């Protein structure tokens, strides 16, 4: 994997690429030209494993229940809006790759998506979850006050 800092196209981990491929296949099966933000979230939840799934599971979030809720109220916005924020999250953490954790952090920054709405329905503050993940990835993380 190359460095994301010297390339306009981020270097996705195999697991993150699997999530993206899953989202694209889901879109194709529904005869849509492009995967949505919701399908990336659904891929993170449905494929299991990966850092993002582990964070959600360890946060007492039931991924299958959350995935079922995403199915009911999907987003139509292109998943590509997540590339830049996910790359930014990776750079901020000095990671040379974009993994599922960076996709999840990007989703949590994107306030109007189905995952954020589903978390809010469960009284889970996306920003608090984001900070928890960042603290786990970087013990020196301090939220902006």
C-alpha cells in the first residue's frame, strides 16, 4: 500500500476495499449506477470483522439491528463523498492507509446519513462515539473544546 499523502487516490486496506466492493455490488443488484453512503455503512455492519465493526460491537451497538434499520431508510448520496473525509481521518492519525475505521469516522462526521440517524434513534451521540474511536486509535487524542 502506498502513502495516502502523496496520492490523490487513497490506499484502502483489503477489508475497506471489500466494504466498497460490497456496496457497489449491492447498488448494481438494485440497478443503480453508484453505491450510496448507506451501502458503505451497511457493508461495515454486514461484513463483520474489521476495526469499525469491532468498535461498534464493543460500544454495545448491535450491528445486525443497526443494519436492518439502515435498510429501511437508505441514503441516496454517493459514497464518494466519504473518500476525502476518510483520507483526512487517516492522515490525521498518521496512517498510510484508509481502513474501515476511517470510513466509519467519515460516516460519523457526515451528519445527515442513515447511520447517524440510526445511532441517534438509539440515543448514541455520533460525536461521542467518534471521540471514543479516536481515543482508542490515538491515546493522545484530545477533542476540540
